[in-house]
C-alpha cells in the first residue's frame, strides 16, 4: 500500500519536475538516466498541460520541449499532445505555426468526428477563446479542401459547445456551400450562426446575396440589401455586381441599370464584370443593338475575353454569324485570343445551320492553335452528326472524346440515343440507354419516348415492354421515373395494352404508381372507350390520395390539346372524384377565364 502511494506521488510530481527543468533551461538533466528513463509517454501530455497553464511565462520553452520530445527514439506525438501544443501556440499568438500543425493532423486523424472533437476539447474546454480560434481554423481548412460536410460537423460542435465561430470561418463555410449550390443549407447554417452571436459583415452579406444569385431569388436578395442598409453596412463592388448579374439573368434590365446608376451615385465605379453582366442580359434576349451600344460606351474598364465571347455568342444565337466572326477578328487584333468557349459558340451555330464541313474546319483551326476541345465541343458535333443520321461520324467523335480523357455526360448519351433511334438502329439505341444508366445519369421522358417511338415504327411494341423487363433481368436499380416515362409515352401513342404490361412489371417489382402513371392510364382507357377501367384507375388514385397537381394539369392539357372533348370529360371525372384540391381548382378556373 505504501509503495503504491509512493508511486502515485512520483507520478504526480514527475510532470512538475520535468516542467521545472525545462523552464530553468537545464536540458542536460532530462538526459540523465534517473530522470529520462522515468519519463513515460503519458507524462508528456501532463507536462504540456503545465505549459498551457503558464503559456505566457514559458513561451520560448514549450515549442522547444515539444520538438525535443520528438527526438526520443520510437516516440511519436499523440493526437492529444499535438492538440495541446496547438492550443499553447495559439495562446502565444504563434498563429502560423499553430495553423500548420492543425492542417497536418486534420486529414489523418478524423478531427471532424464528433467523438474525436469531444475527447480533444475536454482537455481545453475552459479556454473558449482559444477553442474558438482553433476550431474556426479547422472549419476554414475543411471548407477550402472541399470537405464541406466535415466543416459543417466542426461548426455544429462549436455551436453545441457554445464556441463562437470567427467571421472568416463563417464566410468561407457559407461560400463553399454556395459554390456547391446547396442554398437551402446556406440559410439553415446562417440562422444558426446568428443564434450563436455571429454579426454579419459585408463579406457574409456578399456570400448570401451570391447564394440568391445562384438560386435566382430576387426578393431575398433585395431583402438582404435593405437589411444591410438598415445596419449601416454599405454595399461594395462585389455586392452591386452580384445584384446586376442576378437581375440580368432574370431579364430585369431596368432594375440592373438602376443598380448601376445607384453604385455610380454611391461612388463605386463599375468594372468590366459590371459591363459584362449588362451585355450578357441584352445578348440573352437577342437585343444585340443595345448590347453593342453598351459595349461601345464602356468607360474606365477594358473589354476582356468574357466581353467578346458574350457578344460572339449573342450574335451567333441571333443568326448573325458573320458579325460573330468579325468580332472574333477584332478580339484577336486586340491580343485577346479566343478560347474553347468562344469557339464553342461559333461551332454550335455552324452545326445548327448544318454546315458540318465548316464546323470541321473550325475544329482543325482549334487543333492548330492548340485549343483543347471540351465536352461541349464534342457534344455539339455528336449532336449535329446524330441529327443527320451519320452515326459513324458521331461515334468517331465520341471515341476521340474518350481518348482525350473526356467523359461522356448526359447530353452525349441523349444525343446518341436520339441518333440511333432516328437511324432505326434500335439495338444500338438501347445499348446507349443502358450505358447512360450505368454511368449514373437519369434519362429524361424524351429519351424514353424516342425509344418507344422507334420500336413502334418497326411494329415491335413488344420490345418497348421488354425494355422494362430487361431492367429487372440486368439487376438494375431503377425507380418509378423509368416506368412512368414508358407508360406515359405508350398511353400517348394509344398502345394501352403495352402500357398495362409495363404497369404490371412495375407492380411486380413492388413499385407503386404515382399520379402521372394512374392519370395517364385513366385518360388512355377513357379515350379507348373503356370507361369502367378508367374509373377504376381514378378510384385507386382516390384511395391512395394521389392528387392532380397544377404541373400535371398543365402537362396533360398541352399534351392532349387536340382532344378537347375527351379532355373536358376527363377533367370533369377527376373533379367529381375529388382528385384536385380546391386551391388548384380555383387556379385552373382562373386560367380558363384568361385563356
């Protein structure tokens, strides 16, 4: 008993002894066998805790001791000892060294894990200022490393433990979410930031307005601007440019020009980004005369690649290819050499006009100038070849695309499916569809429609039905969207028996039909004169509370516009069965009045 208490006393005293030796500068004593051999690794953390308590008076010794310990054979600092050292360095305002250490351990030690953070912070929980510093750096590091979820986990840990995040950390985290277009998460996190006492500055407001620009939310952006002005935070060039960009994307030219006037009145000079957004707004709507006038009026800024490319794209879309080509020459004369985006604009127009030879000449010019084609370049050519049924050339471009290290995207596959269907090469069309699904892309209704129409043109409706069965045979995980598209198209072309077979396959797979599936089948049966079956479909909708939305109503009305009598009867049956809510019904009636 006496020996164990003596051992415990030694264990308690040893960290103090080592701390005293280091502070007094007697490093040689640590190397003596009677002391050095008695310093177990767990003592290191206790010594560092002493340094943490006396950080200001022992600033020059803690780092020296930490580095000296690394020289002990077979010793490796634990996560706890590194964390303590980061805190000591932060207290001593040696921020660069502390941040470097933090970034080294951030990736390999799963610092964003709640359990790891809880264990580490328990060492230093009383020092909230230092914890706020260190954890804010961690948020910034993860956000800048595109590890957004890790950054959010660290932020949530700070919030729960009432450590106030620093403004730069909030700005970087929100900005990374905006870049990923996670705008809903931006607003949720911002509300949480405000609750823990974060007061937004101009940088945070700029990020929030940028989020509005990404989501096209004009009303929210204007609310934020009013909030800024109420708090005495003056908009800067970035604020104004973001607002102008948002208004131009929405076609709100008057509002965009009002912002330009307002910024100039406030002493903020427009830059080329301002003018580019305004020119884009005009080009987007084909108002090339106004776009060119604004271009000629640019003052205090120099037109750049974006300016000329925007105008070239605008003229190409407005069927003024000669003017687009002239502007390209002007661009080159000013030492601004067109990049792949500029060439893509001209290439798209050439392909739209069926000038494939000229498109290939342009492609050769790109090669001579060492301008590397991108996915848009390749997809434009593939789509052009598919439209004229030249599938051999389309596949050649696809193969060159693969050789260049580019991956086919949903537009590549969509063009190939369409091309093969048009050329009546249905097996190749089907292979392209499955390749699209294997690559993780979801085909649209149009894509399935082309396949169904292609098979029906060959009087091979069974192949369209077997397509659904083949999904199952291949073990592919398909959702309702696949069956919905097939059923919808088969009903549209009045192949009701085939649509019913696909519906049966869907049910066998345990997938329940939605409003579109049942209403498509109900309408097709009603049109075919099978009123009882149509009523059964509507009854099933009622039982499952599947309602007709405004989107479905508009889609059906447009798709079956030529069936006015039957369509009217169908909507009457739907209303009778209570499948349209009162607000939707009132909205539909308003639409009828104004049509």
